[in-house]
C-alpha cells in the first residue's frame, strides 16, 4: 500500500509521456536499486504520443463523412468512397488491436520510459518469465462507466462494422441509389461514434490506484520475495512500462528489443489488481470485430497456478478491455493477462473512472495478485525438476 500511495497520491495522476510518469519511473528505479544493487537494472527511454484520442475519433469522423459523400449519384464517386470506407474499417480494426496508425508518425511525442530489472536465479538460466505492469494512468471516460460499459462493443466498437458495411453498400448501390436510407443511417452512426470518441477524451486524469499502481505494487512485492528466495534456474524479468494507456508504446518498444531473444519466455501482464477477484483473461477487446486471446501455453501455466493455489480464487474470464497483450500476441509471444474483476458485474472495478483512488483499493487483492505471480514463477522453476516441459512440445 505504500507503493500505491506513492504513485497515486504523492505523485498522483500519471498521464502518458508526462513528468509525473517519469517521476514514477524514477521511484521504481530507486526502489529496485535499494533492494538489490547487483541486479541488472535497465532504463529504456522512448518517445510516445500522449493519448488514444488520435485513433478512433479521426477514423470515425472520416468514415462518416466519406459515407455521406458516397450518397452522391456519381458512380465513380461511389466506388472511390466505398473502397475508402472499407479501407477505414480495416484501419479501425487495427486501432482496436492497439496497432499504430499511419499518421501517428507525424504527431508530437513526449518522453517516456520503461524500467526493466532482470533477477537471476541461483544456478544456470534455463527458462525465463517476464512480468509487466504499466506506470501510467488514464483519463476518466464516459464509455467505461459501469452502467454503460457493456455497450462499448456496440458503440465505439461498432465503428469497424459501420465503415465496412457502409463501404460495401456504397460500391454496390449504383445509380439507383439502393439502400440509401441504410447508408445514411450508417454514416450518421459513424459521425455519432466520432462525437462520442471526442467527448470520451475530455475527461480529467485519474489517480490510477487500481490501474495501475496496484500492478506495480504487485511486482515490487514479487521482487522482494525473489531477493529473499531466488529461484533455482528461472530468470525473472520485471518490466515497468510507460505510455500503456496511450497506445501501449512501452510494451511495443520493450517487445521489439527482447521478443526475439525471449520468444520461449512466459509473459504475464499484471494490471487492475487493486480490488475484486483474480482472473486470467481468455479474450480481450472492446470491439466484437477486433478481439484477441492469450497464448494457449501461457493459459496452461495459469491453470497450474489456479490448481496449486485454490485459495487465490483464480479463473479464466473474458474482459472488455484493450491492453498490452495485443502487442505481445502480435509477435506470437506466450503472453497472458492477470487482472481482477467485480464478482457482481463481471467488469473491471473502477476502470478509467474518477473513483480509481486509493480509497477503492483492497490490499488483500494486491496480496493475492503477488501470491499468484510468486506461484507462477515457482511453477515455471519446477520445469527443471521434470514436472512438465517448457516450452511445451508442439
């Protein structure tokens, strides 16, 4: 709880590429260095845009205007605007999978960073497990209000389908202007999605006690345990990433450098573990047309953890969220997410809400998350004793 207080109260909101986020990175660096000065501690600086607003709103706005233009009777205009809308639907799908947009290369960027620590085992390194938790906090969003978050796949998440269907119908409409009413409705819906996306980006910064000071606290607790009780032959890497709530930039930079050499590692993303019941995510995404899944090998480890520690109450669960797992799975890494959910609603508690403060945190949940990570590391270390093979044979 001292870590949660330092990050969410003393430092406060930590927007991507902000001074507060850099203060959080410096705090983590000092905590790790004080714990063990012999560990390999790496600062990985990079530059990132400061939010998600550069993705959905522009795509939805252009898609809506393009579909309106396609209502023109000119056949050439219909074909061009229809094809453009189909292209926009593909780009919006990429946006929901945390993939960068083409125009982001020309956007202003601020300084951000990852803090990476490699914790060696007592003996020779035979396998590796990577735990990730992001340093930054997001903004308060209308669309993630607990009363309406279930509609997210049908509102912002539906932009991909609107652009796709609208584009195809526009190309097939011909001079007779078939399906004009439906095409007009789809154009209006896309413009409405753009307006919603713009309003969604106007909220204040949140303190991020649950998302994701809780994840950082979990990994620092794990670091303390590993300092006292090193593993036998498994290296543990703790990666505290920046700009996750923008476009998962930190995870992208981190994976770009280490994914090839660590392709056989287990990757576990720890986030939103400040209150609720623990779960590993079986499906991620806020759009029904752009979702992603953990690696089956990683899920097998989580199932072993659940069997070994039934007192933790872990289970697999689908979740409405965009997170860093998408970046890792794009590189076919053995990645899985560890989060917490509200038992009554099945949702992530206080996700991107003003209520995400230290007062909403349940210390027992963070303790269970730390125990889950510790058990995961121990189980991975058991592969050397012949309990199972890692990575599993194809």
